[in-house]
C-alpha cells in the first residue's frame, strides 16, 4: 500500500473532525460572550451525524443534488495541496498556490449550481451575494499572496512553509521566521480577507438569517445539508490552514492545530461583537482599505527585498 | 386559514416568477410568514429588481384569531384573560386599556395605590418591550450578542412580573376596579435594585451596539420618515418622536399615575432608522427614572374596588375610547356596550395597523433586500395587533 | 466615525468569563414564585361542586364530572376536571371559587404524547407547592348582602308591626346579581323552587316572570318569602365567604310588587269529575288544594277554625307575618275554585270514613297540635302556658295582659322565639331558658339577634327542674346550669345538668315551647289497627298515601321538618300522588 | 377643550357633544361624511386614529365611527354615521386621510361595507372566504367552528340549569 493513498484517505477525515471541533468550541465561546452556557463542544458532531442519517425528502433536479457533492469534492481536492504543518502535502509543485486559489472557488461555484437549480430566491440571492463577496475579498487576498510570492520567490505552498522553518522544540520558540513579521501589512490584509472567506461577521451576508433565511441552505435538507455542514467545516480548516501555512508556517505538527484554532478564534472575536455589512458596503470595504494596504504591502515587500 | 398557508407555500416554491407581461423583469420575493427576519407571523410580498425593491405589499392575516369577535361572545370579566393575548411583546397595555374602558363606562373608581401599581406594571412592560426591541433590531442587523444579552435582562423583569402577577408573559393582573393582588413583600426593593442593574447594562449595550460604528453605518439615513410624512400617515409613538414631533400620550392626556410623574418627552430629528432606535434607547433611561419616582411615591391603601358578581355583570349602555402610550405607539380600545352582560363591540386600535401596512409599504419601496427586516423592526411592528 | 466607535464593540468580550444568566436545566432548576399560576389542584373534600369555575372559565377548559364522593347537604357529586390543553392559566376559577378548594400549584411541566393525559382530574387532599391561591379580599363574589331597612328595636317592641320593610328595587336587583346560579339551593329547598331562575328574572327587572316561576313550585311564595326556614340560604355557597344571597327577601320583594296573582298566573282549568277532600287549611292543605285544582279536580277543604291558614295564621305572630299576606294568598287559591269549609272539624260531626266514601281521595294535613310538656314537679297549673295555645290566643285577638309580669319561656325553636317576642310585645319581662348552647338552637340566627335587641334575656345552658308555687300561683322556678357532652359524634351534643348547682328565678308565668306532635286520636279511633303509625306519625309511601287506600297524609303531621315550606312541598307531592292514584285507579 | 368645541360648533355648524375624558362625539348624515371630515381636517384634526364599524342588527344599521384626534387641542372626536345594513355603501375618505385606506379595507372585509372610491379594497386578512363577513352579528362562530373542525361546543351544557330535573 502506498502511504499517499493513506494520506489521501486520512486527510479529509482529520480535517472534517478538526473543522467540526472548531465550530463546536467556537459556539461555546460565542455562547459565553452572549452570557449563555451554550451547547456541548461535541454538539456539531451529533448534528452532522443526525443530518447525514436523515432522509432527503425533496429534490429539485440533478444539479440540485450534485451541488453539495461538487462543493465537497472541490474542498477535498483542495485539501490535498494544503500542508499539515511542516508535513508536506500529498501534491506539491511549483505554482500550486495559484491552483489552490482556483480550487477554493470550486466549492462555492458548485453550490451556486445546485442552489440555482433550487430556484428559491433566498438561495439565489445568497449565492449571488457569495460570489460578489468572493469578488470583493479575492482581490486584496491575491495581492497579499502576491507579496508573499515576491518575498519567498516561490509559488509552492510547501516551499513557503519551508522558508519559514527554523529549529523548533518545546522550549525554544523560533516563530520569528514567520512571514507575519516579515510582511506585517500583507498578513493583516490576508486576515481581513480570511474573515470574509470564513463568512464570519461582518461578512456573513451569504447566510444572513434575518435577511434571506440562511440563503443557500434554505432549500436543502437531510444529507445535503449534512454535506454542506461538512463542507463548511472543511472550509474552516482549509482557510485557517492556508493562512497558518503562509503566514505562521514552519512549525511542527503539534503546533499546527493550536495555530489554526487561534486564527479561527481571532475571526470569532470580531464575529461576536459586530453586525453585518450590507453586501454593497462589504464590496466597498474590501476594495477600500484592504486593497490599498495590499498594494502598500507589495511596495513594502519590494523595498524589503532590495 | 389552513388553505391560505398552503397556497402561500406553493406560490413561494414557485419562487422566481419572471412576469412576461411587464416591461421590467422583476422577481417576486416573499418574506414571511415563516421568516426569521420578521416580527411574528406576517408577510411582505416584494417585487424586486436585482437587490432593489420596486413594490412592497404587506400581507397580514396569518395570526388572525378573531379576538374582536370572541370578545363579543364572552362576559366582561372573561375578556380580561383574552385581551392580553393581542400583543405578545407588550401585553399589559391591553389589560390596562380594557380595564380603563370598563371603568370609564361603569364609573368604578380605581384606588390610588392600584393606579400606581398599574403604572409600575406598564412601565416595567415598557422596559421589557424595549429590551425586546433592542435585541430584535440588533438581530436584524446580524448582531446576535445583543439579543442574547437583552433577552436575558428582560428575563429579570419577567421574574419580577412572575412574583407580582403569577405569570411571566400574560400577566392577567389588571382587572376593572384595580389589580388582582397587592404587591408582594420587598417587591419595590427588588425592582429598585434591578433598575440600578439595568442602568449599568444599558451602558454596556451602548458599547457593543448603540455607539458602534458599523451600526451607525448601517442605519443612518435608512427608511426616513420626515415630519410631513409622519403627520400624513398618522404615525404615533416613538416613531413620531423620532421625526421630531414631541407628542406623548402620557404627557398630553395623562392617565393613571402619570400626572404625578416628571419626565421628558424624548425626540430625535432625523426620522431615520437610527433616530427611531435612539429615541427608544434614550426613553429606556427615562423610563427607569419614571419607575424610580413611582416607587418613591407609591401610596398605601386598597388596590381593588369591587364590581358586581362577574357572572351576572351588566355594564351600562354607552361607548368609550381610551388610549395609552405603548412602546409601539398609540394603543386604543373602543368599547361599545348595549347594556347586556356581554360587550356589543370592542375595537382594538393597534399602532401596527397604521405603521405596518401603508407606512411600511411606502418605506420599503426603493430599499435593498438587506434592509427590509431592519426597517420593519425599527418601526416596531407587532403583527398580532394588526390581525387581532 | 471615531476610532473609539470601531473598537468599542470589543468591550463585549469582558463577559467571556462572567457567569451566564441562563440555567442549565435539569441540572439546575428554578422554583416558580409563590403566586405562580401552574397546574390546577383541587381539594376534593372541600369542594362543594357548585360549578362556578366551569361557568367563569372562558375557554370551557373545566368540565364538572360526576365523581365518587360523599354527598353532604349543600354539595353535589360533581367535581371539576380540567383540560390543560384549553386552560389559559388565568386563575379566574380560583378567584371565584367560594370554598377556596381550587388553587393553582407551582408545577407547570407535563410531558406526554397522549393528549388524554392533559385532561387532569385535580384530586389532591394535601397541599403542596401552592401557587396562585384564593385571597378572600379579592374574591370575585361580593361578600355582603344588600341591606334592608329595619324598624329599631325600641319602636318595634311596642306594636305588632312588621320588623322589616323589604327590599327596594335597586337593592333587590343588586342582590340578585350575587347569585352564582349553581342550584345547590334548589336541591336544599323542600319545594325545589327554581331559585336561580327567578333571581335572574328579578335582576332583569321582570318581577312578573319571577313570580310565575315561584308559583310553579310554591303557591304560598309570599308567605315563604316572609317567614321561611330558608334551607336555601343555609347551603348557598356565597355564604361560605360572606353572607348568603338573600333568597327569602328577594322572594318577598318580587311577590309584593304583584297586586293580584290572578292577573299574571295562568289558571285556566280543565274540569274533571273526581272530588277530593282536604282536611286542614294549613300550608300543606292549601298547596295541595291549589295544585290538584289546577289539574281539574273539585276540591273541598275542611278547616276546624273560623279562618283558613292553619299554623301560619294562628301560630305565627303578625309582626313576622302580616295577616294581609295570608289573606292575599288564600284569596288567590280560592279564586281558582277551591272551596274552603271553615268551622268544620272532621272526626266529630263528620268522620274520615264518610269523607272517604263521598270523595275519591282524602288528604289529611292537620298539623302538630299536641304540645309536649317538660314533666317537672309543679308544672301543672293555669299559669303554665303552652306556646302554641298562647300564640293562638294572641293571634285570634284574645286580650292577654302581661304588663310588668315576669315570663319564662322554655325552648329554643322558632316557636319559642315567637313566644318570647310576643310576650315582650305584650309588655312582659322575658327570660328564655335553653338547655344547649346558643349555636345549637334550631331558631333562626336573625330571630335570635332581633330578640336580643328587643331586650330579652337568654339563659343559655339552663334546665328548669322544679316550679315553686305559692297558693297555686307560680312564684319561682328552680333551675340548674348544664354542661355539654360531645361524646356522640355526628349528633347534637347532649346537655348534662349540673345537679348540685341549683338556682332560682322569680317568675310569674311559664311558657313551654319545647315542641309538639300530631294529634292522631280521631284517626286511631276510627281506623284502629289498619292505620300504621310509627314514632307518633302515620306511615306514608312516596305518594304520601298511608296504609288505607285513598287516604293521604302531609304537612307537619307526616314529615320531620315541621315547617311551612316542607308542608307546602308535601302538599305539592301529595297532589301529584293523588293525581297518579286517581289516574291509575 | 370646551372652548374649542364651541368654536368648532360655530365654524362648522356641527352638533358636537362633549363626553367623558378627552372625547366628543358627533353624528352626521351618511352623505355628509366627506365634507365633514374635510372641514375637520382643515380645523386641525390631522390624525386619523381608527375606523370602527358596529353592527346594530336589531335596527338594521351599521354604525361607522371615524375617530379623529386633534393634537393641539387634545380632543378625540368620534364622527358617527349610520348606514343601511342591507345596502352598505359609503363614500371613501381614503383620499382625505391616507391611512383610512387600510381601515376601510378591514371594515369591507369584516362587515362587507363597500367604500366607493377606495382604490385598494383587495382582500386583507381573510382569504378564500365564502361565508358572510365574519364580524357581522349574524355570523355564528360556534356553528362555523363545529362544521370546520368538528369540535364540541359545551356552552349550552355549562349554562344548562341542573334543577330542571325537579320540573
């Protein structure tokens, strides 16, 4: 047996378990902020298993059913390119960072396909908002990545991680190799974009319960909804992992999980206390300050390399 | 009613109705009756082009319980447990109004202490309703922390209600002639300490919500009701005060213990979403002051003047309109008696009837889909009192 | 837009480690407040089954169901059953409950898939976790009855004018509003008058209808409105929280507004051939005559005395029952065609056997005419009077002068009250001797109160043991105080005389009012063994017919209550019985 | 307030009665309702509070009560008109007071009173309603519920006199 096949089989499972755990703990923390006790941290596992065990009553056609599957498949493929800490990913080559940027989009697009078939205006509006939001945060995010590529002279995620590696031990902390310290402005931009990618407030227009009744999820139920929840968990893992790999990378495997969780918690802290933007305002926001910062980041990088 | 729901559902599933007859391509978008962004079972049918609404049509009727008809078939006292169910977030105004109407018709005097207790209950209900409103408004904007806080704080008020009246929501505490029981032991002390807590809490709400930049960005200049429009549409209550007209029934035609109380009528000038929220936020502090005064001035004595045996109680012939200031606007009861044991007609004038249909339709026109729920909530529409 | 406003929301995170304000059920539980309106609980023994809760319930959540409970006087076997699917927990049922047996507990949880389990029969004997309870001062039933104008005691002792003026219309209407409409009074009333119905008519201002309802069950309504033992008021649930509804006075009010009953009551009669004889024109005889006459029979009433009315006329003093009231009622009864032969004593000139031959049926209601005596030394004599004969003398207009004399009346019933108050009106100083406690007195509370107001001295728990005579005239009475013996449960306590503590009281006249029995000597002579008699009263079946065919008994001589209303009821029952008997003959 | 009423009487020639609290009432003919409300609006009755319909089935009339509120003078005026129950048509006032439109819609639906000139008398709360308008006195809710939901109605049983057995 090839170890790669094992990796390919195990990676999604670990990622899903981690993602669901993050959501569960996140709910607990948000509950405390809201002066509640909240559900137990394993609630998300129970819910997901329950959803997957349910029968799906209604369907609106082939693509409607295919949507969540496409989304899930896209996320799983992306996962193969994401290094798990210093452990190398299954697939790694020059330019994979660009590929990942494309692959991350597959999931929402697949969803858009399915939701569009469902022809519920809430879902359609939600999907339209999702794509608009993607347009909004992708631009500064890609620019932030661009500065990283400029700085590290590589387009392979694994190599970006390697470039930050130092001597790691429990007693010795060598985090000063992180790109966060080398490229602080780009890191901030990327984190702001991460907020949008994760769909946390103030950028949760896609699901916005009070406006469009949970948007894309509105027509789905049972297994499909379960798949969407899993997809969401995967996304949380992929996006936090991508951020950690690029800006807080190089650490050993045991450091990787707390790091991704911390990134997630950081977005939760903002999520907990803010209302949401109108979608137009979100677009304006991303194409405002973060975009300018990203450009400044590139200039800064160019200055630093020289 | 059942048929109606089904029909609506089938329409809803139809979803994107590209109407071919019209020159503009718009799609029909249904909000409600089962929608988290709506205050209760109420619907709005929207015609939207992209994200912009070109036509809105309020669609009430999902909570029609025919209270006005039911009240015609019940004895006068039997209506007391019924009226409070007309508006869920603020049921006490109904009880107070119904009792006041019957008292005015029959000439039963209310003891001074009962008047104060009623005012305390009404003001407590106002605080509870405002907390409900703050939470609801924040939730429509996507901030779910504030509702959790404010509903939690509202529960402390409900605890006091439970101690006083025996129930948390539908108190059924006021009845013609006074109130059903005297204040329990240490009630005023407990209320006073709660008021001090609430004073601190409202400052914390400020930090997370009322002062927040994002909140101002979302709300300023949205859904403007200017002075002329407010008068034209017979807007009442805090919504009117947000448009810069200082009008408060508690001040203009004082009822119960309000003549003895000093308080300011709060106004804002813009008439937009932000003003409507801030008027209520400032009134919240004013109400705490009113309650403190009421506790200080509370007289002793009887709390109930007896009426005849309720099973055989006949009310004198006549008609009367009484009104109070609720958190939503002018709440009025028009009671017509034909001299028998049952009322001839009881007409409930809920403020949402004026705010929730024509005004809402007018305000929603030209707005974005994201602003529908916030605007509805900012008007503080209570669909149960439209339907009754 | 200040920087401060952007960062301020983060201040919310200070609550991260503070104690949340939610409760982790079921680990923690919140106990509801003392006034909580939860699930119904009913103390089934205290509940009287009046059904007020059922009537006030706006959701029809309460149903009165028959249950296996002990039915005491003034209660029914109905108990509330609550459908908690319909209940709105307003607590009106608790506030109106006259007994306070119904209350709402602090429990509010009930979880079941079976809808039927939400219909709860609240059957609890012990109190636990009481929530919303009845507060007497907030009872929905007004506790006080309408006040009636009354002649002051100083004035009324001087004459035989009526003590009470009667209700005025507004007060009567207000008083009639207090009726719960439970009908317990109807069960208690001997004649089963439809009290809630006529109270309803009175409060609607329709006195004619009220009187019509009354006369369906009682042709002597006005007399009963004036003097009655009013069992109805004794069982009235309103009496538990205050004064019972003044049913008697309401009746008096309604009947007195009617000048002539003939005008409002339909007395068209289909004549029948049979003739029926009535012996005794007292309440039983008159009511019998009226109802049987309405059925078409020809009625002849035989009365010993010169005027019809029996004990009502001869026994009850006119300050309690004005003569014109009796005349009005009898005039109405005779106007239907009933013939009254006064001054005709059956048994002397005519015999019962003759009557039985001549008439299809004979109803005998001669009442209790034989007084009991104490049987103590020195009792016999001219100045030892029997209360009934004394009252008879006074009521027939015989001049008796008691001015300045000391009168001792022995007994505690209504007759004793009549005797003392009549003597007082004749100018005597009156003492009343009764061997039990005052609460045990069979006499009305109101009469006792009035008698005291009129200056009569009550010697409670005393027993005369000897009459001392000087030259044949009474000089004094020896008496002893008594103690009460409660050993026999469920019965009235027994008086035990304290024989070593003998006291004397100087008196001039003794009036005995310790009860009376029927005089059956003529009947015994005529019928002998064929007439069955038990405990001094003839044995009758449910139709009130005795062992001799065609001979019916009723009134005081046949029942145990010995009052007007029971006599009237007997008359009505006997009328039904005679009708049945003659139809099936 | 009394001064204002006398002044109002002089200006408009209407017979206004002062009543309890802050109220006054006024009865006009059905035909004059538009003119009256126009006059009153000119006098400062800017707030249209509500519109009530009362079914006096015994007299075969519907009574419409227009509630107006004068903010400065603090007077609540009830303008009452009687209309024939068999031909319930009246002219709309929705162009005078814009919010009256909603109230007229409700009255049309609940009582079947037609408002001539109201542009939006579309169904309001009820839908697919085939019975007579429900708020009319002759609409029997208990019968309707019995037919519709097969529930029992115990009203008669509850108020049935238990003493009928003695008859």
